C-alpha cells in the first residue's frame, strides 16, 4: 500500500471535529427535550391524580402509564450514571483531547505508515 493510500485510510478512521460537535449539539438538544418532557409528564400525572373527573380503573391505568413514562424519562437524564448526560460528558472530554488521543494511539500511527 502506498504512503498516500495509507494516509487516506488513516484519515477515514479519524474523528472529524465538526461532526463530533454536531453529535454533541444533538445530544444536548435531546437532553433538553427529555428534561422538558419529563417535567410535563410529572405535571400531567399530578393533574390526573388530583382531578375528581378521573376515577376508578381509568385513573389507575393512566397513572400507571404516566409512572412508566416518567420513570423512562428520568432514567435517561436524571441521576449519576444516566446515558444522555454521561454521553455528553464523555464526548466533550474526547473532543477536547482529540488530537492528543490520535497522537498517543500507536496503532493509528502504525496504520499511517503501512
């Protein structure tokens, strides 16, 4: 394989800073949307629980559904090791150290010389 081809292959495997920023921006938007919908779901659940026009099995069913919905929202964005904030944190760390990451990745440097 020529040196030029090796460089092209190595470049194809390298993360693009602009694309990384795009992914990071989308993750932050997703986090904001999930936090907002979590707050709205809590408000709806409280409304159902407090209204007298909801009663019996329909109220219990809807409250159970809202419990599940809010639990899933919470599991994605609230807590210590939840996926969305954790992904944002690690993407930011990777992005800030991207050049160092590639400089210290021996296999990547070897690939460029094949």
